C-alpha cells in the first residue's frame, strides 16, 4: 500500500509539473495577446500596444485617408486614454494600499501573540 502511494504521488507531482508548464505557456500566450492589443477598427489590423500614436496615424492616413483617426483606433481617443490612465492610477493606489496594509497586519499579529 505504502509503495503504491509513493508511485501515485510521484505521478501526481509529474502531472502537477506538466500543469504548471502548461499554465506558464498559457500566460505567455496571454502576454503576447496583450502586447498586440491595438487593433484598427476599420481593417482589423493589429498593432503592438507599444505602437506610438504617430505610427497609428500613419496607418489611418495611408490606409483609410477618408476615415477619422479615432474611427480606426477608438481606444486612442482622449477619453479612452484618460480612462486607461485612471485605471492605471487606481491600480497603483490599490497596490500602495495593499503595501501599507501588509505591515499593519504583521504588527497586529505581534500584539495578539504578546497578549496571550
Ligand atoms: Zn486600418
């Protein structure tokens, strides 16, 4: 029985490692998808999210001279950019709050220990 269990756990470990590897691959794919997050709404061509507005304007000027720049890239409107910046700022604040709360929790744990 004991030997069987050992074999089982070894197989389980193998499976867990395979799962982790698969997950790592998946997250890598997700990262790649994210880096291609800019899409022209007119011709559906994708661009790296790091593409500059100048490059995107070049595309809309060359490929869709009759279309508005923001018609091609709705995410580049000042409103969308503001919303994205607000999101980033909110995430930063949340991270700061979490960092501030972490040491407090440690202090509390100490107090509880001492009072016991
Ligand atoms: Zn286009």
